[in-house]
C-alpha cells in the first residue's frame, strides 16, 4: 500500500432520504469530498446482508450484498418504482438513526415491487451475472426463499428433507419458490451493478476501497446450510464446537460468538477452494481486504457447543501460513490488512511477519503508563495501518474523557496535549505524523463526536 490516509465510514452511515446510507448520490458526494481532502482510502464495514441483531458480522451469506444499500432513486430513474411509493414508506423518523425493524418490514416490499415490474429474466446482463455467480448465488437465493417459506426460522428448524438437502426436496423447492428465488437473484444483481458503478467512480478519483471480511460465517447462513462438510458439524449438521474468545480483562466469562468453526483438514484437502473463491470475490468488490480476527488462522478458540459462556474452551491450531501461501500462488500478491489486535502470541506475530501483510495499530490502546506498548507511535514500522480507534471502539473524545488520570497524564505528556477542547485533533495528528504507511481515521473522530 502506498503512503496515504483515509476515512473509516460504513455505507449505512451516509446521509440518505430512505432510512439508511446506500449507493445514492450522497455516496458519490462523499467520494468527491475524499478526493478534495487529499485522501487515498475509503474503509467500509462488511457489505454483507445483516442477519438477526442487524450485524454485518453475522450474515446470511459471506458472498451476498446487503439489499438495504440498493439506491431506491436509481430504481425510480429506471422506472420500476415511483417516488411517491418510496416517500410514503415508513423508514423511521430519526434522521440520525437507522431503524432496522422498519427497514426490514418496508424495504423488501419496495424491492419486490421493482422486481415484479422489471422483466429481469430477459435482461442479458442479469443472465450473465447469474451464470458467473452461480457457485454461491444459486444456494443463497434458494436458502433465502426457503427461509421465507419457514417464516424466517433458522435452517436447523426446517423440515428434515430440505434441512439435509435431499435431492428431491431441492428440486421441489426450486420449482415451488421459483419467483422468490429469482427475486433474491434480482436484488443481488441490483446491489452488484450499483456497487461496481460506485467503486469505479471512486477508483477513477484516486480513492481505493478497503473492504472488511469476517473470518467466520454465521451458523444461520447459506454457507453453513449448503456446505456442512466445511465445518465442525456432527451427522445431524449441528456444531460440535463454536467460536469465541477466552476470559480476559474486558470479559470475565469470555466472548461466546457462536459461529461454526471450520474443518481445516477438509479445507486443506481441497486446496482451500472455498476460501480462494471467497477471496477472489472480495477482490471484485474491494481494492484492499481487511481480514478480521487474523489470529484465528494461527490458533482459534473452540468452545463446546451448548456452553452458555466461553470459559471452558481451548486453543487449537489453525491452517497457519499454508492458506496464505495458497492464496498468493492462486490470486497473486493481493493487498491485505491483517486485523492482529488483542493478545498476540509469538506464533501469531511470526505469521503476520511471514505473510508480509501490514498489521493494525490503534492509538486508543497505547497509553497504559504501567507498561511499554507497541501501539505507541514511536514503535511503529512503515508496514502498518494506524487508527485512532476502530468501529469496535468508543469515539476518541469520549474515550479520552473516561480515561483514568494516570493514563490521561501519560497521553497528555506523550502527545503534548494542551488544547483539551479539541483533544481528538491531537490524536489524529499523531496518527498522520507517524511512520505508518497508512492512517485511517473514523469519521466520528474528524467530527469530534462524543
């Protein structure tokens, strides 16, 4: 990555008329503004559809795009929706908040209307898109259509024949849900075409997109349902163990994420085929990929399925460098940011070093007067990405206000902070002035939000 700076702003946070930030004119205006501000990067959060809890880290698919991001104004211009139909929809009444329940209830009915008026089955671009993406799109569209038939419950609660993907059941639902399946393909096509147009515009204006891929998939996902052999499942396709983090200073009982764990032996035996497809797909969407929870490739924490906390898990070996060696040989030398935060063992540090990928430095982790920290700017090497904070952190202004006095005094001395009213600017200055090749600042820190 060239030396440059950028801004972390999720697509959902862009201003928009219709309830959530999307690929609308405001996204193009944001790119214009990035260019004018001399920025090189726009970092976003995962573009995947949000599942229960509305988190893009628990998605119904690791390949699909979020239908909420489809720009309704583009569909109005296309003539498949009217402005009145969009305006009368209730997307919530607070401009500064996303009301996910109202989006869920109202966005899909508008998209369905657009699909029914589209005559999409005769569109050659749509036909080509469906053919090129069949390896994930067929299973995803069927998964969503069947989920709709079963009132949205998790696939483990479906009838046994379709839950276990028996041949006759797959044929039956493909026939029965034909138009529902085509609808889900239609919204993926719309998502992809609109995103590619926006990404092309960004690239033409010198802005590269940094995407974000979660290491794990959700249990209730098309990935887990369609390819159970990829995961540590028993003969009933239920997890043997699930993902999480052990107890630490932040959580006495650890973190129980509940994602299924990969059967790494199976992935190795296929030459990491699914992973290579997933990463290749990512590089169609993004210029640079941030891989979440990078340490999970070295060692991953495994918790017995059914446990209520993460206290009784243990560490197991992941695929290590082998998967990245395969990736480099298959895809070439692609730009990656390794999310190497948290407690790092020598073997994780060695893995990051061996890949050559830049790791992450977060200023909010730097100022503990009790110990030397490699998050302090004077310890950085060029090949890293520095953040004031990430999407997991509080805003810098709020965090600074809650620091204990010893840590705050340490930060004040280290950064020579004199202007307490605009303290965030001092942290941004420190990030930009460091030797790190790349600096990414969350938008809320530029806005000095509490």
